[in-house]
C-alpha cells in the first residue's frame, strides 16, 4: 500500500467520523471528476450544514481536486 493511499484512506475516515455526511465506501479511490461531482451535490443539499460542507471541501482538496 502506498503512502498516498494510506493518507487518502485517513482523509475519508476523518470525514466519515467528523461529519454527518454520507461518505460512500471507497470514496478515497474515486476519480477527480467524481469527487468534484459529489462535492457539488453536497453543496446543493439543503440539509448539509456549512461546517460539514467546509469539511467535505477540505477533504476533496486533500484528495486532489484543486478547483473547488
């Protein structure tokens, strides 16, 4: 297992534990486009708090999506 995959798994685990978001299994292995789509859907969800969205955006950036 590479260092990146360990770090990415830790990012996803942290997001699952610290938010009320539904973070899918293998989230950390998704493509950049899928991560960006998930983040946009999360942003549009009226039930997602500002803090949870902030945490989601931070996680997606750590996973490689730069323009969010």
